[in-house]
C-alpha cells in the first residue's frame, strides 16, 4: 500500500484524485498559518544569531542531513561556530530541550541529531519547539554564532535569516499537497526561499520542480567511498568489501532506494536490499536472517545499531558534493549581511 501511495504521489491516479478534497484542507491550514504570521496575529521569535533553516516540501527524507554536515564543515572553515537544532523525531519530548555534543544516545536525541553530533562535533539541541531548542543551545554554548535548523521550514515560530530547500529526483511529485500528494506546502513556496538544492544521487531523471523557485540553484551528489565496522571502527574501501564476499544492504531512511543507488554507483551490487521505514528503531534486529558476509547500512542507522554486536554490520559514510563550488561562499556572505548587530 505504501509503495502504491508513493506511485500515486509521483505520477497521480485515481487515489490522488480521490484525496484532493483533503488536500484542500491542508492548503487552507497552511495558508492560515502563513497569514497569521504575516498579519502579526502570531509573532516569530528571533535570536541574536542568524538562523539557517534546511527543510523540504516533499514529506520524508530528501538528503538534508548530509547537506547539513557539509554546511557545518564549510561554515567552520570560514570562521563560524555553527550549532544545529532539530525536532528530535521519535524521542519523548520533555519540558526542557536536550543539548549535547559528541557521542550522543540516538534514543534520547534522535538518530539524525546523534549522527550530526557524532560526525560534525557541533553542539546540537532538540525539541519540537525549535525556538526553545535554539535558546537552550545558545545558553549552553554561547560561542555558537550561527544555527542550522535540521528541518523546520514549516515551523514559522522561529524567525529565520536563510531558507534552503533540499529536494531529490522526485522533485515535487504530482504537485499536490498531503494526502493527495507528497507536499507539505504549495509549490509556490519555492518562490520565497533563498536556495534550492537538488539531490540527484541515483537519479535517472531530472527533478520536476518548475521555474518558480529561487535564482540560487545547485545540484548535490552523495558519494560513498568507505565503510566502517560497527564493532571496532575498522575502516575499509567499499570496493574491497564488494570483492570479499556476499553483500547485503539495509536502510531505514526516508528514501531507501537512494542509498542502494549510491552503493551501485560506487560499484557495490548487493545480493539483497532491505528497505525499512524511516527512523526504524532497530529494537528488533532485521539482520539475523540475512545470508551475507557484509551488511551495509547508513550512518543514520548505525547510531542505533552500535549495541547489536554484529560483526557483519558496516556503516557507509557518504559525503555531499555540490555542483557550485562557490555555494558556501555565497552562504557565508549572505550570513554576514544578515547577522544581527
């Protein structure tokens, strides 16, 4: 059913048409929320450091986390001290935000924040109310002078200085709002953002977003070259694993096929691929029945599998590569221009 719905969201069909009345309700709710902030009925909270929101219109994963990791590294090279905030999907939110750095428990912080903290070293804060997360991050890490919000494009309560949308090869799908289509907001929203980044990893066709988006557009490709074994951290080239035995691949991310395509582009052709739901918690191991010497998983999954003690598990690290070599110079300039006095 999920696969069929994804097909309807991408190509349209009777089900998408039948759900159009519900999409009208979504459209009305989105319009009312934006109107409330434009008219001043609700006030967005502004911090004393610039906020960069990295979000998407298409529901689910489009490649935001690898982009944020690349952005943190690039901004740090340009003299910034970035921090990251997130909703902390799948965790139980308390009254107070959770703030941490380095090796964090994915069960407490969420898989994506834990991955970002582990790989970037940047401080992170999680809470469904992004304003509270950002304020807590600044209190506990006053050196942070720019905050990247992992998702939160639709969280208008937090004022932002830069909006970057990440889309993948699915583009805008059938162009309809949830539940008739995959979009959280109408396509015209692309006309008000600062940049559109298209993750073309594993794509066989171009993304379908039309010309209504921002002038700043850039393509992104996720490349995988190495993998590390969860039980001891040993790192090896992916090509070596592919030549050494049977390889399986498992992914609990928003678009698992993109991970499998990344492996194939790197020359690894798994004998079996297992797509799992996004943010799969791995409370029950899906690996025991797999006949393979090596099981490749994503870094996002790895932060939840460290205690499984399965020597077959290898996490594939990917890096984001942008088609515009000056994109982060542009972002640096934009942030300096919007930094509060």
